C-alpha cells in the first residue's frame, strides 16, 4: 500500500476575490464538500483524516475553524461533531499511538485563543474528547505535525509522495520522496458547475490518504481547504477529491491493495 505524506506551504487566505486560476496544469474535481465552517471570513484552515478501524467508509475528516474551534465531518461532508475551542489553527492525528494502557488514537491542534496544544482522544467510533490542553510558552501557535516512529505504521514497502499546496497559483504539487524528491507534476481543483461544487483556491491545509474509503474513494482521498467557497457563495469549507482522479491526471500508479 502506498504511503502518502502531506505537506503545505505556509501562508494565509485573503478575504478578497480570488485571482484568475492557473489553467496550464490538469484539472481534478471534488466529488463532495464539507458544510461551511461556522466562522466568517478567513476561517477554515487545516484538515486531518481519521480512518475507522472496522469500516473505512465510516471514516471522518477533522477540520479547523480558526475563529471558532474544531469540526468533524463524515465522508459526505456533513458535520457530525463540533468542539468549541476558539481559534484552533492546525490539526493532525495519528492512530496506533503507544500508550501505557494500550494503543490509542490522538489528535493534536494548536489553539491560539488558549495558547495551548489541545490533545484530543478519538474513540473507536470516531468521537473526539479533549484530553489535555497543554500550555505553550510561544505567543501565537500556528502549525503542527505529528509523527510515528519506526514502531508505528509508515510502511517500508510503500511509496512516499509529498503533496504541497502552492497557495499563490491555486495548484497542488506532487513529489516522489523515494526517487530523489522528483517532481511528479501539479494539479488544480477546478469548478464543477454540473455537480454544484466549486474548486479550491488559496489552500492553506490539506490531508491525504491512500486507504480505500469505499465507493468513490477506493484509492483514497485528497482533502483540501478552500479559501473561496462559491456555487453558491458561502463561508469557507473543505473539498474532497478522489485520489484516483489525481493519479489519472498525473499518470501515477494506482494505490494497490488498499485495506
């Protein structure tokens, strides 16, 4: 199974109208989008994907609202939980974290209101609960990324692809980390008027998995924050793109044998 690593270029979205989209790279389309975040203006920021341990089609997406808190969405984009923690900026999660009483699933998020690193436990059913608000000495916490060591689950037989958001031209760049960081190409998430789902611009955060998440996402999913949520004009949200569409656009090998 391919291992897909996620990265993003730092920066923020503007509240002004977007610039013309770059059209010299292949277009892919979101097949679903989350409900708009609760905060207005530049609010949505960073997603993370939780894989259901028994039925991957019941997996969830965590998405930060950097004005209100942390939302949890199902794969149709419906909000199923909201944690009002204030200005939560970035979030990441890891499953199979070794703890004293066994393996656990934890999510970590930077909280600019409380100046804390919020640690959430995630149950087997996908319910989030604040476990710890660790005070931080830095004045304004932004990005965060979690890691699993060799005892975790990054697999030696898998390929590694870095996905980076290029905010300035609304594209996403892909690099082969197993082949000298070779550039594989870029795509853009474009408008799909027929489906009523717009594309993505000025993407801050993204997340990706190669796990088979069920119908429509058999090869995995790319989730991207959308800085300008159109069709219709609404607050910011997150777009869900099948990994198969990205693989086809860039002529990448399919993520085989996904469990």
